[in-house]
């Protein structure tokens, strides 16, 4: 499992971006640590990779949300 900070760094994003993605339901963490920290799986990382690719092609977050509901 990967912390929010490490996952953000891995993809060149800010921690607050991932927290925002969680708040809008785009990328929810798989679990939480004993202290309540968000923990992401490799499946979550793969989903974030897809999200980043969609964003690079110019899709808005609303469009990415819709796309992820059907994939």
C-alpha cells in the first residue's frame, strides 16, 4: 500500500490534488492506516495513471468522472 504523498510524488502531482480527487469521488483510497492515513493499492495507482492520461488528452475532470464510471 502507498501513502497519498508517495503516490502523488510518483505521478508528479500535489498531495492536495489527490485529496481533491478523493473528495469528488474520482480516486478513493483502498484503505486507511491505523492512524487514519489514506492508503492506495497498485490498482489505485493504475487508475490514477489512466486519469492522468485522460487529463493529458484534454478531458475535463467532469469528463474523466463520467469515463471512469463506465470503465
